[in-house]
C-alpha cells in the first residue's frame, strides 16, 4: 500500500543503491524501483517497499529521486514511463549526470506540466553514498533545494546550491573531467614504466608517497596495482559518457578541450573492448588502438 509520506527512489545501480540504503537507514519511508528487479532485494531487506514499475513507485510521492545512467534513461523514465503519472507539484530530485543543456530543458518541460525538478549532482563513490559522505551540488529553484535539504543532508557531508538549472551538471562534468584525466595520466605513467621494465608496485608506491598523490589517485593506484577492477566504483562506460558530455558542452560554447577529448577517445576504446562495466582504472591495461 502506498503512502503520501513515502519517498520514491528510481534507479538502483551502484550509486543509487548506496543512496537508497542510506535513506532507509536514516529513517525515510521509501518505495523503490529498478529495471533489474534483483537489485531491489537489499532494499526490501532494509524495509523499503519495492514497486513493480517506476510509475507505481512515483505515483503518490511528493519527492521522487532519480539515479539513472544517462540522458537516454532519464528521458525514458521522466517523459515516458512517468508521463502523466507524477502527482501535481511533485519534486523530482535528479542525481543523474546529464548535459547542462538537457538538464535545463528537462526542468522546463516538467514545469510545463506542473512538476518541479532539482538537479542534485553527487560526488563520491557507492561506499560514500551508503555512508552519507557524498558532496552534493544542487541547481534549480532555491526553494526546491530547501525542500529537499533533509533528504540530501542524509546523503551528504556537504550540500551546496550553485545556481540555475544546468549549473550543477556543469560543475559535475568539470570534476569528472579532472578525475578522468588524472586516471588516464596515471595509467599512461604505468604503461610507460611497464614498458621500461620497472616494477609496477615500485612506481605506484613512489607515486603514492609523492606530492602528486591524492585520496582519489591513491584509490585508483591500488586498483591498478592489484588489477582488481570489479566491482566498479565508477564504471568506464560512465566515465566515457561524462568526458564526451564535457567535450560537447565546451564545443557548444566555442571552446576546445584537446586533452579531455583524447582521454574520452581512450575510454571509448575501453568500452569498445568490452570493459565498460569495469572500473575506470582498467584504462591502465594495455590495449591496441581501435581503427
């Protein structure tokens, strides 16, 4: 049985599952849905109600949280599966990473049918999501950000409102641009060292003890050292998507991002080779250029 007090959560991938579990543990009444039903089992065990469809999950909810893989999935769910099914005045809190232009357009289209949309771009990994240690950037109407604050503060150590629709997505793409370039640079350093006959552990230990290190780089260095790329903290396919969005966003503004464009092409090779579901650190594995 549905409840007006339930918070709806749609999309239980790595980040989505972590966030949904965190919300349940924080005491929020939760109804969840995921296309692959098996991913909802841990949420059912945590006391969430599992809906058979996104429409069933969101129909009575005042706040609907989305955690979807890309713009195609957001379009399918928001303007397909949920078309005409969201209650008037509902607030969609969208944590999916999409282009700034798409985000602004989606907000405008929803406003036309009396539904509000708040960008809530998250920084962190699934473990941080489950622990409530994400950083969240919101964009859209400030009053909508205030309405969702209790939900977001349960997920995050920091919640920052950055401006109108599209601006949080631009912030998220800027962060992932840095992350993708760092991972690719470490991978190329490792490939160079391997080719010169250097011990992999020796190089990675030296990097970890240098001024170049950071928690993020150290995390990926450990994955490269052990060649353990699953389960992924950040799938290669999503990294490729975000870098491609960043390059496209820059191009739309008359800018070039040649370094990022090269790294995006490298991750496209990783995805084409069948490693899209493995962590982005897998870019350190040797592979022949495609084409």
